[in-house]
């Protein structure tokens, strides 16, 4: 394979412009050669701003996939099309980075997983919060065993009033849900990854639509249209793993709380704990005394931290390109992302039935 990867972007909306394309533009071993969007003007604008000279523009992703020179596809479309486009891309011989969540449903995610295994192409999901400085440092701490056996985790994705009012965020058919599948998915992925635990046993969930019906509600992104608000405004899950570890997941776009935090994890282990609520803090016990340490991530020469100022999005893009060129596993493995989707779907199912969901692993 060429050391310069040719990349096609499918979906040229907010997430493509906000993360994928700017970060890929900085990668010396990648060039964006094709852009696809159902709105041709969006694809053309992306091609003009981020593409190589002569970059092609499409409105049908199937036509883009016929280009045999393209090595990699980035899928940046609404959740309900992730599976179809990803499977088609893999079967066309492309490696795929798909935006989070992996898919709208477990069955769709399984089709993606199967296609990756069948074709031998690499598949990863855009859980960029793993690539933050604090996340990568804490991952190293966990791998070193400093926290011991991690048996409790809290995954936090709490907004007080920050309902996204653009695009299809409020459309249950397109997205599959609200804050749980939008930002809760990030917090859950981060927590599972830090704990290195991907074997759920049972899930109990609750979802609420208590504030979405309000007119002219206070909101960071301007008032929402209650008639369009078809998804939950908050959701919560209680997850028990096979080894007995427990994870509590809290997510909201609108909730009457003051303490907020997005893509944050709290961990408790036999030898110590950690949290991301106010920077990165490590706690434990030494010489019969409790201690708490706040990690300075701006200082160089710290274990597990390079001291670089690379953004999480740029680091995600770089490490993805390196995984393809060096033929190694991506940081976000599709098997891991599949478990996240399984748990999210179980929370929604439990909320509907009022019963716990049990996994047959």
C-alpha cells in the first residue's frame, strides 16, 4: 500500500468539518481525494477547503466507492446510515473510520463487525475522548496496576441545558435516541476502556423525557422545538459485568443539576481511585494515611505523557493512519465499540420494559 493514504469522506456536515477533515489535513501521510454528501454544495465546499487538487465530489456514496484508488473511508453521517455505508465500504476494499456510535442498533453494529472480519479490512469508531491527554495518562496508570482491580466505575455525560437543536439530533428515527447514544456513548466507551472490561452481565436502565416538551426553554444552543424533540432528555444505566464490577452511566442534554461534566470517568479499585471531575485526580492510601494527587498534564517528562500539544482529534487521526500503514490494531477496536452499542441498546430496552436485560455471553 502507498505510504500516502487516499481518503474519501462520506458526509460533509458538522462532525466532518469540526473534527475529521481539519485533523486529516494535518497528516503528512494522508490526502483527501473524494467527498460525498447528499447536498452537493456541502461536498464541493469540503473538497475546495480540504481536498487535493482535482478532488472528486459525489452525492451517492456508492459511486465514490467504485474508485479503486481510495484506501480509506471516513463515515460522518447520521447514525441510521453508519452500518450500510460502513459495510459497503469494507466490501469495496476500504479501511473505515466510522463516527460514533458504531451503529443505531446491535444488529447493524454486528453487520459491521462481521464485514470487517470477512474482508480483513480495518474498522475503527470515532471515540476521540480516548485520545485526550488525561485519558491516555490514566490508561497508563490503570495498565501499570496502580489502581489495582477496578471494580467500580462511573461514566458521566451530564449537561444542564445544552440540547443540540441542529441537524437530526432530535430525530429518533435517524439517531436512535438522545443524549444516551450521543454523549453517553463517549463516557461509556471511555470508562470500559480504562477498566479494560468488556463482558457485561446485566443492565438496568431508565430514560426520561421531562423537559423536552417545554416552549422557549433556556438552552446553550437556543430554544428547541418541542414538536421536534422526539428523544429522551436524560438517561441512566446500571451495568453489572461478569466479574462483578459495576458501572453507573449518567447522561443528559437537559437536567436540573448544577454539577456537569462530559466524557468523564470515575474509577475505584482495590489499590486506589481516579476521577476526571476537576482535572485528573488520583487517590489512595499510603502509610495509613489517605492521599489525593492532582496530575499536572502540562508538565513534560511525565510517565505515559509525551508533553506534546497535539489535540485529541489530531492524535486520533494520526494514530489511525499509523495503524493502517503499520498494519496494527487501531486504538478503538470494533469489538470494543460493539459492546458499547450492546449496552446502550440494553439501557433503552430496559427503560421500555421496566426489566433488567441479561447478556448471554
